[in-house]
C-alpha cells in the first residue's frame, strides 16, 4: 500500500512547523516507501496516522512569527530503515550536508533500532517552495517503549517556550525545552462535548481527529539547538519523567 499526498489535519491551540521529522515515529508501521504530511488547521486523517499529527505541538512556538505565517513543512521518508547501525560522520555529511550527534544506546536502556534520511520541503501560503532540505530520524526501543531522535537544520525551525513547553534546564550553555501534553484522538465526525471544549481551551487536552475509537495518549519530548542543529527526542506513553527526558538530551549533547 502506498499513500501519497495524504493530508494530515488536526486542531491545536497552537501549532508549529517543527513537526515534520517527529512523525517518523509511526513510519515503522507503514509498509511502503513514501508518506507525505501537510500541516493545516482543522485536521482529519486515517487512524494509522493520527499519532503523527499530535507531534505538531512538540515545539511550543506558534505558527506565526513577526506577523508572518511559518511555512508548512512537507516530509517524506521510507518506512524501512535506511540504516540499521549508526551512520558515520562522513555518511551524514554526504547525505545531509552536516554531521550530528547520534547516540547508539542511552543509559536508561533505549537502543538504536534504525534510522532514516527524511526529505523535506518548506512551502509558503501560496504553495511555493521556499526551501528543500534533508534531516535524520533515529528510532530507539526499550522493551515495548519507543522514542525517536530527530535532527534538523533549517532556518524555519524555532525552539522555545509555549503552551505545553517549558525551559527545563540549561546544560553546557544549551537551553533544553521539555514538552508534555495529553493527546485525545477521536473519530473524524466526533463532536466536542462541553467538557472537551473546556479542556481544549485551557490546554489540558489536545485533540486529534482520525481514530476509529476514542483514545488518549501522553506525548513527551525534549528539544534543543546545538551548533546550529535542532535536536528533538519524542515518545508516546513512555512512563518516563521530565528528568528522564532531560538526561537523555544531556547524553546526546555530550556524545562525541
């Protein structure tokens, strides 16, 4: 099965273009080569993709900066890993145009299971391409828990505090931001209850549309910028603490 030009749509209190590589977390479950994602307002999508769209809120900055709409990011990647071992600096530099810190194993038990080169295009409100670039998505597993380390280098990305994002730590003169929220995935025709509207308004729930059933999932991530490269570690229902995520960020920062 090959799903092309599939629009992922969702409603969030705040949104950001910094989500394109985070959705690679779900590509493990997709059988074919390409998936294309589009950030938009009112969002509906297939069940298998619902979890990806939740990542729109990973970085707490809004979709508007200095009065301008942040460009939408269209991304595609193989569902089959391009790498089953950590690529060398030379390989990364050849594929991405830069090298980055990619750790093999974390101290808390997460181990590298595969990585992908991600093709990205930024488009403005008129649909014109403003930037084309590549990023890297590394997947890790610890028992039945999974996380994704995403690495990007683009002028369109911003890291900062927002509705669900706080400045959690400062390490080696690098600001580490932590994001945490509960995502409620509902069917496409779901009508928000009065309590849902209250929860959405106060930010206690983020709604995604596209599941056959009503589900809730906790999303956690840490993000930082190191030597001009944006890093993000994200996981769903990991059962880990903010400190656990921050410590993983520090391991990547220290990795050489």
